[in-house]
């Protein structure tokens, strides 16, 4: 490339002095121009035989678009000094070339952007709609040239399908062509206009940092403009938006629905999108197969087609079903005639034949919802004995009751209900029919005349058992379908596909649990307006994020049961309302996690479930130490609530039993426990004990530490008193540096750094003494958590404790975060530091959600405190608290949770360190057991903290259904701190998504 030559051309025609570099381009040369006044352009040097009309069409189209939609990000065309939009000149080899210059747009190519952000896709949908609308009035003679990429001419690929060697791929492409030929007449009927024709992932630019909402900053390359129906433009863009997308259906519906808002689509266009989308990919793969035949040594050709093949091989779907999805997302009838069927059902409500021999209006409704029920206890497994009892707690007249339509439930536990490999993958939870519970063998009548289209016995565990689907025709000729599940399969002896069932005729009976899939006897009754794509295998429950489709395809069947919709429609709790109420009832500084907060209605071990039953892996909460909703805790708490719950003014053996269990985890130097209700209260008490014993008020503590929310606890929590609007530092507190061997003044490679950090305590003692204050105590979280999940270097606390004790102070270990086995190798953090504190504070995990705080110390210190006024905490040490606290400690032992923390912690740490090696943005990975921190940096030489990246990853992990937090003085440390029950699958899910999200940045 002779840059000097092109620099002179730029200077001569455009008056621009510049530096040049080459950009990519299929046929033409694209040169990046950086002018001396710091502007950037792209010089387009067209191929030698390029027609003037080709350039003229593009330039005129861009000018036309800019005049109608000046806000849209199309490139500005830079005129020459003499006012021309393009020129013709000779290149350095004497060949005639057409040249034009455009302003460079910011951003990266969509194909490199790689984030699955649906907002960007929506923005693209709006832009394409505006672009099409503007181009309606654009004409140019060159638009009607023959073009292999014009979808109206795409039939040319058919004669090349034999070049596809892989037989299954060949069949895929042949099927696409068959469908394309079917829709071609309809396509030809659509109005023709000018379209861009190539909005692919290389021609879309995306800009915006991690903090700002990303946005589309450019739409490039008008070289494939042509004359054809506008839906082709949308289908082409859609073909690239779905490639390698996490949720291709969501991406497609987001794009199309945004387009439809800006420029309404016709139902015919909705139905054309999928066949055109797949045809575009077929053209693309056939084209590159031809190219690789011409140039077999070019590996790039195969690589570039890989995403299209991946998509076609894994996402081939029924086009009518996709059309139904798109139509329902955009509020159109889900299928032709759906509106007529719905009106027919509405008019007939109240006059259909009774399905049972009694009026269903008198039956009670019972809820199995995520929010209102606790079925099943373990949302990942429903044993048959529990399935049989589902709903047995619902008080129903004569055993009859009905289950809601549109109700999110957790009883669908089999992996088949999951869309993904993880327990926290998307899960189908929302019931799409109405259930009628009653005794087995009850006769069932057809609500209207119908024809049997399915009659089967599905014998699998928790399947339907006997199932029948009837097809019904209404007077307008439109069809709809009803499904009857959990039947006694003996109907199979009499019924066969094709049989007509008269309205009101008995055609089957309710199955018992031996024949109905294993459930308590009930009928699952469901309606569908179309069966394409679901055929015999209707989902009985839908993904909560796809209810726009399922509510339209399988609407509430209440009308056919002569019931009002309002009686049978489940109304889930509304998150937005809860959020609004929260804002109105509570203070503004009550914090809430994540950009998109989570409404939690159920939990089990290390998983949470929201109001729609969406599962989340809980990798953040240390309070449910032995796992959420632990059956032993449930049982012991319920039993004790029935007996007595009172305070320590009365005797009860559980009080000392709990104390003895705690003391069994300490050396013999600890003999006394105090029971309170929270970590804050425990820290307050610890300060009082130390002061009573030493008669000194001064406290030395760590910078950025946190010990609770009470007045005294805030005074020793630099994280709070030094925060914006904080109360500031009191004169009896002195701070020392965090023992952070990654960011602190002494580093990990210094073998003496623990002692050096520990020595800093002496200066703090001296500062107190300079104020005539003596040190009463040193208090620290053994491993500082809010300060960034710090693991102090070896020898640190040994040095601190020695110096504090020399100055007459006591040493308090706040083990609220680190105690009770979380660290795996050690039951308490101070054991890792090979020290023994004078006072230890325990909190959060010890109650597994029940409010308990404990202070443990020696008899000698307790006696000093006992010289003062009576100690009493109303709820501390209540009978219930002691029962729960002791049970928690026993569960940790019985279930080997400390060992699990060790093994899972090692698995996680090893995986995180491997990921760290791949990304310069990960400055440090540190942790022990299930106490883990990932320090994110902008630059791995300066190690500047990257808070934006940390926030981005935390929220993207949440979007991926994994809950983690962020900490550190600059909020740049990801915090992973799951319940101790986390298993290998959970750890692997964290690693999988963490690496995937790191790849997005
Ligand atoms: C180390 C530490 N100490 C004390 C507390 C205060 O505990 P509580 O919120 O139970 O009062 C916390 C709470 O986050 C903590 O992390």
C-alpha cells in the first residue's frame, strides 16, 4: 500500500494532511485517515472496474437518509475542495479509481462487541424501521441491478446445494429453500422499495463504555442496497442479531417488536421474517461454500461461516411457531383466526357442556404458587411420595379444588423443565392450564364437540399418564384444541385418533396416581389456538419470560369450563408495586442490590427463587450458613414456637447447651458466652467488656472496617464514619492501614510484610497516648470483608496482638464474617493467624437467618464486667434463638460443611486463578474457603481500581442468575461468599459465567 501516494491525493483534492492506515474491506480499499488536526475519516478507494452508478447510489442514499433522519448514525460524506462528493483519478499504478471520503464513526463492530444486550438490539430495530421508512421515497436506477444478496432473487442457491458435503447440513439448506419457495409468491406481493440490504454484524457499530448504556453509533456500507420488500431488510439484520446470541428468540423478538413500534409491520410480514432470516443464512453459507471451492486454502472462509452453521444446526424451528412468537410479542392475533376463536369462546362462556357432573363455580381455588406455597420443599427434586401429596394442605370441599392458570410453581423439578445445564438456568414454571383436583375415576365430558388428535399413555415419572387432545372447529371454520392430562389410560381401549366426541359425551376418566404420572388425582385442562411447533407435546408450563407467547397461544381455558377468567387467573405479586411501596415506606438510604432488584419469594440451600420462580445461584449470602430453608432449622423452630419462647431471666437447658456447643469450638481459655441479637450489639458489648477490664477507652482498629450499625459500632467502623455524610472519627479511635498485601505499602513478595503491617499498630497507640488516651482494645474483622475481602499476611495478628497487649489493651476478633467453618481449613479466622483473641464476636451465620449475636470471652474478663450493672438483652438467648443457634452449629458438623467449604473453595480459587491468567483486568484473586475476592483493575501495571467494571460484572452475573457482591474502598472487588452448601455444579456455574462476562469486556 503506497500511503505516501494516497496522502498526496487527500491533500490535493480534500486539502487534508494526514497519516494513513489500512482497514478491512471485501473488494474495495478502505483507508483510515487521521488528519493533522486530529479528525478521523475513511477514504474509500473503489475497485478498478467499479461503476460510477454504484458509488453514486450509495452517496445519494446516505444524503437522502441524512436529510430525513439527521439523528441516525450514518457517515457524513466529505466533499472535495471543489464540492464533489466523489472523484475519479489514477492510482499509483495508473489504474482508474473512484474515491470518496466519509467521516469515521465511533464504536466497535457489532460482531466484536459480543454482549448479549437486548437494549442495543431494540435500538437497532427502531433504526432499521426509520431507515426503511426514509428509503421509501428514495429512487436510483442502480437499485434494480441483479444482486446475489437480494433476497427476492435468492433462489440461485438451489443449484449449488450439492456442493455442501455434510449430508445433514445439505438437508437443512434444502428445507430452507423449500420453505422460501413457498413464501416467494407472498413476498412478491409486498410493496417494493429501496433497502439497505446488508445490516450485518460487520456493518453495525456499537459505542459506549461499561458505565453508560451502549448505543448504536454507526450503520455502514450501503453497497448492497437494492429494490425489494422492506421486510427483507429486517430479516437480514435479524439473521445476524441471533447468531451466537445467548437468547436468540429474545433477540429476534426484541428486534422485531422495536421495529414494529417505529413502523408497524403487517401480519404477512411477521410470517415472512423467519423463512427470510434462514434463507439469508443459507445464501451466506452457500456463497462461502462456493468461495472456498475457488480458494480452498483460505481458512477464513470456513471460520466466518461457523456462526451461521451453529445457528442453523441448533435453532431450526417451525416457522409458524416463530411467526406466532413474533405476532404475540407485537400484540397481533397469535395465529390467523385466533381473535375469532376467542370471541366464540367468550360468547359461549356459561353454555358449554359441563366437563364434570357439577358446576365448577362452587369449587375453591388453591394456590401452589412460589409465593404462597412451600411445595415442594426441595425445588430441584419431587419424589413420588411428595408428588402424591401436592396440595394436601389445601382445605377443599369433598377433596375438590382447582389450581390456577398462569401460576408460577416450583413443582416442576425435572431437568426437562430447564433450559440450560445449571440448576439456576432458565426454568419453566408458569402453569398454562387449569387443574381440577378430585377423586380418581371421575367421569370427564367434552365441553364441545371435537375430534381426537392425540390419545396416548405417557408413563414417565411425573408426566401425564393418560392424555387426550381434541381438535374443535368453530362455525367460521377456525380450529382450536383442548388437552386433558393425568387421565386413566383405560380410555385407550375405546378411543382412537380421528374419533368424533359429541358435546357433553363422557370420553375419559381421572387417573389415580399409579396411572397419571404419579400425582394426586386431578385433571390438567389446557387450551391451544395452534399446534404447529408444539404438536403433541404441548408444554404444560411456560418460561416466565415468554408468557407473552404462552398466554396468547394457550390462553386461560376458563370459558370452556363456564368459569370467569378472574376466578382462575393467578395474579402474581407485582415487583414494580413492591418497589414503589418500599420507596414510600422506607428511608432512601436503605440500600437495594443490583440495577434490576430481585424479589425473593422462596429459597433452598444455595438457591433463591423470585416471584415467577426464576432460580438464582446464591453466591453472596453468608447468613444462610447451612443453606436456605434448612429442614432441621424449620422443624426445630416450629416445634419450639409451639412450646415456649422466653428470655434468660428463666432457666432452660438449651441456654447452656448452646453455650457449651459454642465453647466446644474454642480452647479452654474461653469459658463465658453472652447472647445478644446482632453483630452490632455483640461488638458494642465487646467494647464494654474490654473497657471494664482495662479501664481504658481508646480503640485501635483497621481503616475501612465495619462492625455494625449502632452508634458505638459506627464509631469503630471507618467504612461508615468516613463515608460521604458520615459522622467522622471520634478522638478515642485510631486507624491503621489494612493489611492488604496486594495494594498496601508492604507487598506479598516481602516475607516480612505481615510483621511490618502489624507494627503499624504502635504508631496508633502513640497517637492515642498523645491525646492522653490509653488503648483499651484492638478490634478487627479477622479477614476484612467490606474492605475488599482481604487475607492478612502470615504473622500479621501475632505482631498486632503482641504490641496491643504490651500497651495494656485487649484483642477483639470480629468473626461475624469469617467464623464457623467458612474458611474451610479453619473454624475461626484467628486460627489461621495462629493467635488467640481475648474476646470473640459471632453473628450473622450463627442463626442462619434468625437474629443472634454472641460474645465469647474468659471468665476473668467476664468477671470485670460483672462488677458493673446487671446485663440483660431481652431477646438475646431466647429459648428459640438458643435452639436455632445450637442446631446451626450441629448441622455444620453433621453435614461436613467446613470440609465442603474447603473443597469448594479450592475448586473456585483454582478456577478463578486460571481465568485471571487470561485477563489483564483481573489484578488479584484471593480467598480462603468460601471467602473470596477478585480485585479488578483498569491497568495491571498501575493497578488503578476499576469500579465500573466491577459494577458491570456484578450486574451481568445477576442477569445470568448468579448473585455476588462488590466491596473494597473503591468498590472494585467482587465478593463471592455463598452458603456453605454450595456444590461443584454451583462453583462451575460461577466460573463459566465469570469467564464469559470477562470476555464481553
Ligand atoms: C464484620 C461484621 N461485624 C458486624 C456486623 C454487624 O452485624 P449486624 O448487621 O448483625 O448487626 C457485620 C454486618 O455486616 C459485619 O460484617
